[in-house]
C-alpha cells in the first residue's frame, strides 16, 4: 500500500477497492510502479511532470474503464486494433 505522504485519502480508498487479490508483498515496489506506468503507456517524460497522485488517479481511471468494458462486452477499437485489422487485409 502506498505511503500516505504523497497520496490523498480518496486515492487510498479507491486503491483499496482495486486490490482484490489480497495483500501481496512486492519485492521491488519502485520498479513495479515504473513497470505499471510503462504498461499503461506512460513515458518517462510523462512521469517527470506528473505527481504520484496524478499517476495513481490515472491508474484508477484506467482500471475502472477496463471493468466497464468487460461488463458491457463491447469496447471501443483503439488505433492499434485498427492497424492490426488493416494489416490482415
């Protein structure tokens, strides 16, 4: 769980909701944070200007939107999806 020194209370509560797999001890938490940022498409340049709170709010928004997509069964095609379809033609 993140330190409360850099995260506001609403962010902490939302992160608790997302952590459904139980408390897993991270070996390298700083590197796992960076890896998660890179996985969702943030760049190092983005991280230089964003605060931890900004990044965690992006994480929360990202995961909440994934849950909504799974519930509907339909999602909006990304540019990558379109490129893959056109490449198969």
